[in-house]
């Protein structure tokens, strides 16, 4: 089992925007269907290694990307 | 295939850049999914194409946040979103006497059904008007000013920046119908003082029919035209407020968006100023040649600098429909005749109810096509025998 940071969004538009900006900044991210236990407005979420959470949040803040919430996601 | 000269680009542009056909083919064959509805790779790939097109359109029109680019089926749809979502009983809307029915019809409908008040600023017969006239007409109940950037009948460019400035100074929203100018005349929502920009994808932007959009500078209190599934907030049965989803219910014309993205990219690569320069040269040639033919009456400014590549004319003693028919059947030249969905414009230029013959050129037309067409018109005039 590994722990990831999971970011949820208000709409698909913001999930794609976040993916593009983070990838451009060299962060290894993946878009996934939102796991059922997390409720979200938009059906796709972004995951990234937990240790990259802080740097990712900085990039997101600097680029004014709207996010809904962040979680720790323990993945099998 | 018989030789075709396509002079009806104001109706829809043809042909399109190869990259547009390729992008649409690629989307249908290789991607195909519904963007953002599902969490799988193909859906995400489709969502990326939509996002990239939004970004490209935002860049083209100077929209700061691409979530403010709402996709619609065409410019008429975009205009209706604004009129139906924004206007309340008693609101005043100011427009001009050279607008298309996509502006006049919904406004008259709202005048009849909910009681909005319409003020029409008269244009001169060449389509020009003074921006100051708007200032005189703004009143306390004025909610919106809506104008077309260029006339689809005579091509006259209207002074949107100055009118936008006046709107801004009086706290009135400014909506520009850029159906005829997007992709040909540079537009910047901030510099041109535009609050709402309606555009279509299948004319100057070189995309397919069935796609257009509305750019919103700052979120306004405007209800969506439709409610439905948006792929977001799915737990709730209430339309979300977040952009762009608020105004995009149901599956988008994703293949159209793919095509539009390729069209906008083509324009950026060629550079909009080069496209405008070339079209202006074609228009100059057309105006010059037509004005030397006895029996042809031209309308509008007849000045390629002050209009887009649209020229309307008539021939003494012939009906526009007859001219159009001959041009098509005998010479393979495609032109639009009649009232061009703009009866008020024809009333302004003095050609109501017969209308005109309209030639509208694109980046893909050639100078030699104009030479050929001029000869064709001379033959048509020569062959006409008064009854």
C-alpha cells in the first residue's frame, strides 16, 4: 500500500489545467476517477506522490488553479 | 468536379485548412470519448483537447482565464445565452440598425414576452455611425449594448473600442457579435472594452459548423439557457455555478472543438495580420474591378481598409436571385443573394426587400478568381435583354 496526495476539483476544466501545469513543472501526476470514499464535484482527480504535495500546492497557488480539496489517499 | 469559385465565406468558410479536417478525423477515429464525463484515459484525452482549444481561443481574444470561454453551437446560441440569461422586464438594450437577425429576433421576442425596451442607433447607408450616439441614448434602465463588429451585408467595421469605452464609463455591459470578424480582425476583450464576446467557429476561425462560443470577461448575473448534466456536481440536481460548466449542459460538440482548435492554431501560425492583409488585397481588387463595370451598383464604404472582405452589389434591371442563379449555373460562382438574415441592415442601406448579391472572401480565395468573376459579371450584363 502506498500513500498519495489526492486533489479534487470543481470541474474537469480545473483538473486538466492542474495536470498540465504540474507536468510542465516536472511533477509526476496522474488523473484518476475519484475514489468513492472522497466526494467531489468533478469525477476526475489528480494524484501525486505525497512527498511532492507541498511543492505542488505552491505551483497551484502561483498559477491560480482552483482546487476543491486535498486528501491523503492510501492506495492498494 | 466542375470548377467552383466559393464567394460565400460570410455564410461559412470553405475550404478549411487540412489540419482542421485531420484534427476532426483524428478525434473521431482515435479519441472519440465524451470529455470529462468518465475517468478513463480516452475521456481524459478528449478533455485535454477541449481544454487546449479553450486556451487557444482565450489567447486569441485576450481572455485571461480560459474557464471564461464557454462553448456553444454557434454565435446565435451565444447571443441567446446573454439575452435570455441577463435581461429582465424593463431593461433597455441599445443596438444598431445594421445588425443580424441573431440579435434582432431574440431582442424582439423579449420585447414582446417580458417587456424589454430596445433602442436602435441608426447607421448611415454605408454602415457607419458615431459612437457618441450611444452616450446620448444611455439611460438608467440601460443594461446592455450589443453590436456586430462588422456587418454581414456590407462588411463595414464598427468602432467597438470607442463604444465599449462609453459602455464601461456608464456601467453598461458591452456585448460584441464577432461572427464575421473572429480570426480576421484582432480582438482583445480588455483593450476593446468588451464584456461579452459571441463568436462562431465555422467562419473566420476556420472550424466546422456546429461550434461557437461566448467569452465572459467577468462573471455576471446571467442565468444559463439550459440546465442539465455537466459532468460535475453529479450528486446534486442543481446546475453548478462554476465556469464553464454553468453554461455547458449536455455533451459538447467535441469533434467540432477539435476542429476549432486546429483552425485557431492555423490562424496563430499564419498570423491574423497576414490573413487580414491578404483578404484586404482581395477586397481592394474586387471593389476596384466591380466599380468599373457599368450597371453594377456597390453598397457600403467601398474601402477595403474600413471593412472586412464582404461586398454587396446589384445589377441594374436584374434581380439578385437571377444574378445569383446565373453566377452559379453558368460560371460556378457561389454567392449569397437576398436579405442575408439581416432585414434591418438592408433597410438601412436601401435594398429592402429585394436584397443584394453578396461576395464574401476568405484567406483561401485567389486573385484570379476575382478576375474570372468580373468577366462572368460582364457576360451576364451583356446577355441581359430588357423585356
